[in-house]
């Protein structure tokens, strides 16, 4: 099930500052994390869905690149974000 407009706006409001700030790195990473968790749940039930698995790997790679960018440019914000999202323990 894709993310609704309300859910996306809520994610950007929580992590990006405002609902219309869709270009913020924090908001993009949070949105990718939400999509990754949804797709992971789908793949636990549908183990042979290889095309979705490939899409998941692409999303994980994109999130990793954004996290690396954020780590280089805003280390304190990066640490707060990974703590808030619960990734990279």
C-alpha cells in the first residue's frame, strides 16, 4: 500500500520542519525509511517477489547516499536523525 498524502505531509512536518518542506534531507530520509519498512513487511509475506526486492535495495542505497551526505555536512543533525528514526544502531 503506497503512502498517502496525509502520511507524507505528517512525515515531512515531523522531520523536515513543515509539511511543504519536501526538499529537506531529513524529511527525505524519513520518507525513505517509512517506505523501506512498508516494503520489508510486504517481502516478509511474499518471499519470492524479486522485483520488489530490487526496488527495496534501490531505496536502501538512496537512503544510504543521503545519510552519507548529511553526515558530511551536518554531523549533529545526522546523529539526532538516526537516533529518532532508530537506524544504524
